[in-house]
C-alpha cells in the first residue's frame, strides 16, 4: 500500500471544518469499498475547536467559542490558519494495530520537524509530537487523533507551523494542563510555511504509511 497525497486548496483558502469532515467521510466510504486508493488529505482549516470522545467539561473554551464534537479519539484541540492538517484515509493491517499507526504518524511528524531544524520528542503516555522544555513544561507541536472504522483510518494529525498560539489559551489543549504548545516558527524555523511544509510532511507520510 502506497497512499496518494491530495492537497485541498493549500495556500488558496481555509477549509471549513464541516466541509473537510464531509470529504473525509465520502473518501473513507470509497476506500472501504475499494473504489479509491488510500489517500492522505492535506489542508488548512478555518479557525475551529474540535472535541474528541474523551473531552471533559473543564477542557472546553472559556471564551464561549463554538466547539465541534467529532468521532475521533483524544480530547479538545484547535485548528486554524498556519496549521497543516493531514487526514490519512488508509486501510490498516489485520489485526488492526492503532498504536502502530499512531507511531507511524509520529515518525512522519518528527522527520518533518527535523527537516526544519527543530528537535522533537515523544512523551510516554502522551500522543503527538513534543519539544523538550529543558526543565520547563514540554511544548506540543503536533497533535494526533484518529478513528478506525471498517479497518480504514480517518481524522489524523495537526502540525503547528505559523499559527496564532493564543487560540490555545482558552482551552486545555488535548486535556493536558501541565504542558504548553508551540509551532515550527516559534521554535526558530523562519522559513516554515504551510505550503512548503506540506511537501515534506506529505513525503514522510507516504514513507511511514507504505506497506505490503
């Protein structure tokens, strides 16, 4: 299996969350039916808070902003301008190993960070990709939340590139109160942009998600 990369209007417009979710569901049904090859969508959303199945009331925005409840794992996060989102719609091996899939996504994200000179780490027990705080709380640079239905994944990853990090001030990101958030630009990657990073992330995702 070698997924194809499908950018959705990158650099041209921000995709409303509902539009992206509807596209995922249509594509998921086609991949399950064998009508479409495994595909990774790359896009940039309009500003939106989304809440996964484990979101707690204390996580929710304190500024009254609307939250979209979604059928993925994880808790609350933010999407918006300056953040690259990748939705892999790909079949998994049988028996399904969700942990292996999450690790493959983390590998692709960490390789992308390395491309831009940003050292990233995993934190045991916490999904996603992090920057070591050096004695201060670690900073999350990429979030992961997936769902597997009929052996095929949907939802995916969000890599902060050059976004307004104050959007996270109104929530408890991913339900983790003792950590911060960051972006490639905030970590010194001055040449990082959504369109540029999409090339590297797309290549790393193809490598991480290709198997026989």
